[in-house]
């Protein structure tokens, strides 16, 4: 798995730290709270050293730090050192993020102590808001469920609570045996995200198994679908000691329930799912697929657990799959959407379970609800409905393109070649099904 080195600037002044919230439309960590910074570019290692205060750090890291601060905040670290407004620059910590995406980030944190707060000019293309706050306040924001935060930032904040003046925290990466365990994160308080290797569609190779539920409420494990018995064992090891009251299946596609019955039998818990999902799974996998497992049929409006004291309710979200269910707390501070959208790859709408018109309506409905954070089945959590809106717009534009090509007399194969130029050949049959679904929708609407 590829590892990318990145830098983060931890500005410290008067006991408070400078943090940012990333824009929701960014591809990397959309809407997450973080420190300013970014990845080390190839050219950073070929330029003269921009800062003499870090003689023991690799040239590329130091130059990346100076460049990122200049680009994102319009602040010159060398000039700050020269003027005395920057009293020290020290290498604070390293943290390697757990495996989750095709790319992992190794973050290098640099502490920058200031005599006064600079007049930063934040890049509004990168950041939606900025703040000065104590590490305790930033952690409290996370604890209240109002902050998306990658684990390395939380580790640094926790360390600075214990040792506010620390300048050398060392390697904060957890000792993690990926041969025995499944990567587990908590990007939003009370939402455990287990990145389970699954037999899903490329470029994704994992399905998120979310674990939700307050300590005094049922613990729901959503969509566990290990790709093999070896991965199932890793998942069981990861769950050891974790209260799980039931499994919850969002829909019937195998990358959301493979080996889930074996896990349910091992944990001795029921499986919650829609009646449509139950019927489709039994039709495809046999009448004894759920043998010995209590099944609880769920529908829109059902309360299944609590999060932060709030009731978590079921929503029907058809389109990708007629029986697909979603979950959200009463405040709509998050919305678990299943395969309504994907953080990695694209959603396929195919018959008999898929319906493009229903998919459009479901997207519009969830956008109108306006949840604060989206939990997709593949990829990272993301803030706001931006990706939902972008997906809807993309589908509408694609549909207009398909309609124009069809009206111009192009056959479906020619439409496929025109609309999906450069697509991975393995995915062309699925793209063809999307085209079929768009054409059927257009026919039903009388537009063909």
C-alpha cells in the first residue's frame, strides 16, 4: 500500500492552537478539522533548505512545511523566525494513519511557537473556517460529535493535553497488527468505522462496517462483509470485547453481507434488514442462508439504537437497491447512506433491484434533509451533502448526454464508448447497465 508523507503546522500561542476545517468539496478529508499543511511534493527535495531551524529533518519535509504555510496562510516561516515572532520550530511527532484507502498518509507534525497571533490569510479554497482554541476545547468539540477528525490529529491533541509544552512527542502511531486485525477508526465520536476487506467493485476494496450505539443502547454492527474466512477471523479478533447486540444490513448486495450470517452465529445476535433485502438474499443464496439466526424486519421510522442520547431511525433509500435502508439520528448530524453514494468509485444502478428514477428522488430527498455528515459504505466520511449534490448533478448531466446521443441515432454500444471513455475495462459492463437504467427512466418519462 502506497504511503504518502505529509506535513502539518501546529501553531501554538498563549496555550491555544490554530486549527482549520477543510472545505467539504475537497477530495481528501472533506470537512475534517485539521492543522494546516499538506503532502510533501517531489520538488520539495530539490530546492535549497528554506529553514535552518530543523537541520536534522529531511530537506523535503522542511521545504514542504514552509511552502504549505505560505500557500495556505500567506505566512512566511523564515520571515517569522527572522523577526522574532516565531520563537521556535520543532519536530513534534510522526503518525501513520491506519490502512483504509489505497493511499495512507504518514503525517509529520511541526510545532511552531509564536509570540503573538499572526494575521493569517487562510486559503478559502482549502478551508471553510479557522479557529484558535486549547487542545482540550478541540477534543471537546470532537467528544460532542461536532468534529470530523483523523486519528493522528486526535493523538497529538491528547498528547498536548498531557504535556502542553512538549516539543518531541515521537512516533504516535499505534502498534497495530494488520495480519490479525481489521483497521478501526473513530472519525466521528461514537461512530466506529471498521474498514473490512470485501469482494466489492474496484477501485474500492473494502466495505465499511460501522459500529454505532451508546453504551446503554444496542450496539449495531452495520454491513460486515469479510471477503474470506481469514478476514472474518480478523474481524472477530477486532470485535473481541466490543458489545454487539445485532447486525444491520443496508441492502442485499454481497459486499454488504458476505459471511455476515457466520458472524451473527458466532456472536449469537440477530440480523436486522428490510423485507425486500431478506427476500432477495434468500432467492440468490438459498432458503437456509439465515438458518438459526433471528431476523428483525426493519422499515422507515423504526428506532434501532441511540447515539449521543438521540434516537437513531431507519430511512428507506431506494434506487441503487429497492430494499436499501439508511440510518440517522434525530438531529441529522450524520446520515449513514449505504451505497447511495460512494467515497471510492461510482454507484451502479441496475435491474431488477435498481431504478434510476427512484435513485434521483432519493438523492433529492436526502439533500433536502441536509445531514451534517455523510457515512458511505466505501471510503471516508464526508461533511455536508456536497457529494450527494455533485452526484445528482453528474447523473443529470450524464443523462442529458445519453439522451442527446440516443436522439442522434447512436446505439447503446456507441453511447458506452462515448460516455465512458477511458474507463477500466472491467467496469464497462456495469457502465452499460447504468446507461440502460438511464434509457429506461427516459422512456418512462416520455422523453424518448
